[in-house]
C-alpha cells in the first residue's frame, strides 16, 4: 500500500483541494540574468574570467544556455575567442528555438543585448545562488519521498545521515572562496596582525591560553590553526583542554564586563566565545570538573556528596560567578564531521565563536562507514576539521589518543609516530602537542619500603610530583620543545610552575 492510500479519506480530500488551490511553482531561475551574462561573455571574453572561478555550466537553468556557456568556456580555455561567429559552427545543426529563430541567430541577439562586463560577476552570483536553491529543493523532495516510502532496511537514522551528507556536500561545493589576493592585501593583513599583537597584553598575535610557557612558544592560539593535543589515558589531556577553554571564555566574559560600551563582537576584546564538543563526557561531568578546578574542591567529593556546608556555599558562589561565561558544550556522542560543522557554523553565526575544542578525535565519525577503513575515516575527520578551522577562521583544538607503543619504551615521552592513525593527523595539524606526566608512570614502579630502591624512588618522586610536560612536537610557524606545568590531579587543574620550580627545558 502506498503512502497516499494509507492516509485517511478526509485528509486525502483536503490535500487534493489544497493542491488544486495552489498555483504551479516553477523552480527558481532568472533567464534574463543568464542571457545578460552570456551576452557579456560573447562581447568581451574577460567577463568569463570574472565568473569562471565559481560558475559552471550546470548552474544555468536553461539547457541551451548550459551548452553555450560550456562551449564558450572550452574555446576560451584553448586560447581562442568566443564570439557569436566562432560559436556558430557548433550550433549550426542545433534544433531551432522556434519557427523564426535559429540558435546562431539567438547568439547574435545575446551579444546585441549584452550587459556590461562590470555586472558580469553579480549576474554570475545570481545564477549560482539560484542553482543552489534548486538543488536544495531536490534534496528536500527526496527527503519527503524517502520519508513516505522508505524501505524496511533504510531506517530513519540513515535517512538523516544521508540528508546531512548531501547538505554538507552542497555547502562544501558552494564555497568558491575569494580567489587570489594581491600581495599588497596579504601584507596589509600581516601588518594588522602584528599591530594587534604589539598592542595586546603579552604581545600575542593569537588568543591567550593563560599558560605563560605555551603562549610564549605559540604566540597564543592562532586563527585557522588545527591544534592536536594528544596523550595516553590519565595524562590529563582533557583537563588541559578544559582549563584552556575555560581560561579563554572567562577572559572574554571579564573583557565584556570591564568594557560594556564596546560591542561584544569587537575584536579588541580579550578571550573568545568557546564551543566544546564533549564526545566522551556529559556536560554535567565537564561542568563538575570546571567547578572543582575553580572552587578548589576535589571532583570526587563533589560527585559523592562528601562536602560540608561551607564547601557547598563555595560551589554555589563559584557557579554564580561562572554563569555569564561564554562556554557552550555539545555532548553528542559519535558526532560526524557534517553534524559538527553545521553546529559550529550555527554557533559562529549566533554567538560569535572564537575557539573550538573537540574531545576527542577518535570518537568522531567520518563520511565513510567505520568498518571500511578507519585510517581513511580519520583522514576525512582531520581534513574536515582543518577545512572548518579555515572556513570559520578560528583555532580548533582536537584531542587525540596515542597508540600503546609508548608503553613499550623505557622513555615514555610520546613522539609524533605514536599518534593513532597518525599519517593524516600529523599532516593536517598545524601544531601537535603531547601531555606527559612522568609521575603517573613512576607511581606504578613503587618498590618495597625500607629498601635502597625505595629511597631512590622517593627522591625521583619529589622531582616529578605535581608536574607535567607539554611537549610541542610540531609547529608550522614556531619552535618545538617542552613546557613545564604544575598539575593538581584532585581538582584537574594545570597551572604555570613557579620560576624556581622549572626543570631544564627539553629542546629538540
């Protein structure tokens, strides 16, 4: 039984009456814009250069216009002139448009009524936009038809994924960019960046993490950078990412409060609006970590309710102070690149996104099915994240797991080759950082008390206790090396080490 037959008779009759009342709606198109652009190209081939970077033959609504544009493009690409005379050869045997108008005659009319070359780009954008709208209509119709007549082996979840994939694909192909920039324009942007860094506290060109060592080496978090933060379990990578996200969002809230007369989206404000995709932990767990870190109360005590009245009041006070911080959490598990990109774009449009954090990379899904090729899937994910960072012009911090190869070495400090499915991650990332805590491994080598080995172990523990290393293994635009931080595991808090506590820096 088809979808129509399943409806109630009253509903069917009402639908029929409604359909009769609705006039026929043609797909969005503008034949006049197509004619004006084609005429401009036939009169002056430079008009083609203005639209060739984003306009293709299939974007024209009229099939004949598609053929004319494609033929003209081929002639121009081969170094020849595209005019009504040179195109005439290709259309002499074409079916006439009507009894009194052949295609060669139509070419002459297009040239005679041509728009000026100045308007060519505007007409091209109009044609391209209308083509996108027609594609959206087709996708929408397919979604409706599939929802009515879906096969048993095509569940709604897969329909949603297919629709998201098609929409994401359309969004990607619809991005034609701005083409080449003159070197003078690029120089102007570079000088503006240097000027902003000179005026800003700490002289950073990017967003400050509020960790002095990291900011010194990276110059802050740079727009359009993909930053991979990797580590073995229990090293503290989620804690460090959470600390950075909170520091950045708090700086933006403090800047808003200190300068209420300056618009919230003004680039002179410190910090940034932060989007945090927590694929592993719930939003409540992430908020508990931040509460613990800010209130100085162990998260274990908060979770188990083992707090006294004073500690509870402190939690309430801290939560009230944090309420205005622009940190937005998405706790969807197994999110795909198209879903993440769509939500990040929405947050950018609505709130002015300035930093994106993903915890963590291996829990995402690519466009390929997970069972096909995991390395290929991770490659799609990292490529998509880098493209998203460039599109939104914000830094993206993506956490990543490390392979077990680390555990097999005496020196367990991670290396680039330890990244799981590492090829694409290392290639696409602008910065790769590793979190390493020697204390974690040394604790598990505790010898029997009272022995000489125990005394040596205690001496080593005093050196590494409460300390962590952030190893910058790759940085496109700066030095690599190691930054020492203090780590308090009970409240998942990283902090700058006091200068006298710094160990000699490991340079590579």
